[in-house]
C-alpha cells in the first residue's frame, strides 16, 4: 500500500533481496501526485529514483509489441525501460517547496469543486439551488483561506519570497504564475532552459519527411499541463505590456504567422525569462531581453 507502513515493507523487501542503494535503480510512472510519497520514501532512503512520463513507457511497450496489460506486466515493462534507457534520476524538492506544491494541489481541487457546483446551479431549483449556493459560499471561503496560506508560506521563507519578487518583475507574470514557477521551475532542477521548456510541454514539434511531407508544426504537450495552461493569459498580457514580448510578436506576425503561433512563442519566452531571473538572481531587464530577441 502507498502508506508509510507500505513504504517500510517495500524497503524491507528491497533489503531482503539484496537490492541496495549501490546496485539498484528504481523507476516509476508519474501518476498525478500518487507517485510522490513512495518516491520520497525511496529517495530519503538513499536510492536512485526516476519518475518517468507514462507516455514514454507506453511508447516503449509499443516498440516491444507488448499486448499484456496487468500490474505485473506493467511493472516489468517499467523496469525494462529503466534498464535500457537509464532515465534521469529524480531529486526530491526541499520540504518548503513540497508544502507549496501540496497547497497548490489542494487549491486546484477546491477550485474544481467550485466549478462543478457553479455548473450544477444552472439546472437546480428550490432546496437544491439553496444547497448549491451554501456550498459555493463555503468553497469561496476555503479558496480564499488556501490562497492566504500560499501567500503566508511564501512570505515565511526569504528565498521563496525573493524568487516571487524576481518572477513578478517580468511584465506578464503575476502571483499565480509565480507560485507555480517557484513550485516546479526550480533552478537546480534543469541543466538548461530547454529542459524547462520541455517540462512545461512547449517544445516545438515539427513534422517533415523528405520533400513531400510538411506537416503543421505543433507543441509537444508532453509536460506539466496545468503550468502550461496558466501561461496562456499571462502571455496575452505580456504581448501588450512587455516590450520584449511585443517585439517578438511583431516579428512573428511580420513573417506571416498567425496569432496563435505568437502566443505560444511568448509562452515559451516567458519560461526562458522566468528561468533567467531565478538562475541569475536579478530582476527582469527588458533592455537585455530586447537585445536578445
């Protein structure tokens, strides 16, 4: 079981089979937040742990023409993927970042419940409608409370507060985007900005083969969907109020590209700028951004 007791049993099982921190590389799929407790338990015990995108495992299984779909077959497939591909090791975030991630996850869950109740309100009448209104009022209060907790958590940690100020120095980046960047775009997590762009799922995906196949370029979308989603409206804002984003947009549209291409390019550039201020420890410099545009 994915509990503290289950984690202890897993560690005992590994020890029993002489699978040590020196000779064992463990891998698992990134399944929402469910992988985190066991990954943390293994990481804290000193094991090399990799957390792999499920789509990579699926593609690997298809390449082997695997047709079985059972827990045992899946476990073997993940182990084989780890053995063959030796994926990058996963490093647990600091406790303060873990807490921020948990707060953001809880906020998302409550906001989702709020949307569900709002949708139900349109078809409800009488007592049911009154019940929905009471629930919405409760959820409004809970959302405000969790948001206060997020702000307080960032303010209580000087390094997180400094990162928040640096990120919000970028025109277009507000508190919401800043929180997610602090939680998931940590400077020590990526060797270069291309890895961060890929993590968000904004890497360009080209389709071309020979002289006859010229498919429409897209983005990979194999990344952190929520972070990618919340970058959309900030990119739209940056296209109006961030001089470097305005210049980028003008260059793209002058080349005959449509607005959607420009928006995605600005979203990608926001990731570049966010990683830049986090790694440099310096506020956003629009003149430097314009010189590199």
